[in-house]
């Protein structure tokens, strides 16, 4: 595909912004407003985006207000148990239909002029229709719907009629995602509510780090590691066995192979909840997934573009973009449905004190991303090519227990895969194939 013409006199063609073969990145991809606007069309509108978990919608009529990039949406459980994702926009004058985060409803009424829609987004009432809208065909003015697919309880949506089914989109990455989602025959469910806060940084800093970057943990998170309460000395994480996976679709993950996942959860909580046995969940997961997958510790993963998660603390989050230099983080914890009260409390404390807005690890990450974004205000900084060469030239590991291409955990192969897929989408100048009404209606 040909190189795009420059978006702005100071911005080179998209093909020049990332070089996979040489492992170099132009920092313009984190700061240019024109690139960001193109991302909304070419990256986010084409991709599957995680909008909610089924646990947020336990009964018909339950709704959860979310976003698909900058577009507000309503995720709503239908009377037949299916899930629809509606654009949160009245078809009359564009007002947001629902301004409540979550709840239960029989339908949605626009607070501007009173147009009313049912749970499926069908326009059912227009005030003064006989007097003022005599020619209106209500069937032509329903709320727009996205395609919907559900994977292991997580609700994904897209505006792209040509998007492959979610299972194909995940590909080999599904194996690694299942290491987080298939650890219990009972399944996993959200624990508590959703934390929401904003960070003045580009969305790719966060998404790429969770896809690839184990390296920063040695340095950025040294303080919480030193403060961790454990029996015996803290092991040297730089010597841990592990791996890193690169997907052809931009997904990525990395992990250690240790028996420390649940002891670390206790140590980072700052206290051991009475009745919680760290050996019990490890034995449970080993029986279900086998010893290799059960030992995957500190597994960090991103499902391209913005759905990220971290095992050990079981934090899941979406990096909602809010312009080229800001994100809105939506984070929540997950827990085994069959977990007892002690295990649930240990999980709650561990995520609250590590990867909540005031958590020790979370603050470390945000500080890094904010400082990078500040540096990129400088004209010379935006011209200075960045290095993403870690692990280049290293032989790939072949491990029958881990599908796909695997490198050691201290590499940037997954980061290069992330940017390669980003670049592929950004170079594709074909318009996104819109959904027909029938495609949206039957997507779920």
C-alpha cells in the first residue's frame, strides 16, 4: 500500500513513523492532532473494542454506559437476554440519550425534546408527532447499533461490517487471554465498581506497556517491590524465567513463570486476610490449566487497541482516548465466582492498593506517561527518533505449551507488533464498511 501523503507539513508519511525492521518510532505518533483524528477513523472504528462485562448487566433492562473511543454508547441487556450496544445519541438533535453511568430501565427518553426509544434503540414515541412531524417515518430514525460479540463474559463491539469474528481477531492471543479468564470452572465476575480517572498522556503509552513492557518493572516499580511483605528475601525478578508473545493483530502479552502469583498478591496488599490460603488458588488453577499456565505470574496483556489487564492483581481496564494527549482510564477488578469471602477480600485489597487510582504501582506508571507527554511539547523532542529495539536479533523460543512466537520477557517484540498493526490500519485509506440495520440487529 502506498505511503500516505503528509498529514501536516511537519508530519512525515505514516509509513515513516514506525520501522518494524529497525525498531524505531517517531514520537509524533503520540502527539500529532491530525494523526489522532485519523486514528479514530482507521484504528478505533475498524477494531473490536471492549465496552463492558456481562457481570455489569445481570438482568434484562440493565444498562452500562461506556465508550467506543470518543463515541458514547449504551450497553444494554435485552428482554431475551441478548446484549445490544447503542450509540448514545438521540436521532433528533444529537443529544446524549442516557447520562447515568448504569442502572435499569424500560427504555430511554431524550431529555432535550422527549423522543423515546425502547431497549433495542427503536424509536417508539415522538411528542407532537401528529402536529409537527406528520411525514416522519419513525422506523427510519432508530438509534444506531454496533456489532456485538461476547468472549468469556467480555462484551466487544465494532462499527466495522468487515471485522472478522472476535475469535479470529484474537487468534493465538486467545490462549493467553484464557490464562486470565479460564482459571475457574465457575468463571470470573467484576469485583466492586469501576474506577475512572484521567491521565494527560497518549493512549498508546498505556496500551503498549501492558502489551509488552516487563522491563520497566525492575526500575519504575522498585519501591513497592522493596516494601512488599514476603517470607524470606525478595527474589531477583531480572532472573525470572518467562516469555513474551507477539500477535499479528497487535495484541501482546508477557509473563514470568513462578509460583509467586498469590504470595505477591498478599505481599502487595500489605496484610494477609485471615482465612486466605495462597496455595489454594494455585492448586485450583493448576488442576484446570496445567502447571505452566498456572505459574504465569505478572502476566500483562493488551487486546488491541485499548483493552488491558494484569494477572496477580486481576486488574482489567480500558484506555479511553480523549485527544492525542489524554486518556480516561476505566479500571475494575475480577474475581473467581466461586471464591470465598477471604479470597475476595484479599483480591479487593491487592488491587485497591496497587492498581487503583492511588495504588502504588498505578501511580508509578502514570507518572512515567505524563512526563513523556510533557517532554513531547518540545519541537526538538518531537523530531527525535525513539528506540524500540529490545530483543531484536534474539532467537525465538519454541515451547509446545505456549503457541505463537515467544521471546524472553525482557523484549519489545510485542511492542513492535502493536505498532506494526497500528501502522497497517493507519495506512489503509479505504473507508470503514458501515453496518446495515440488519447487521447491527443480528450481530449478537
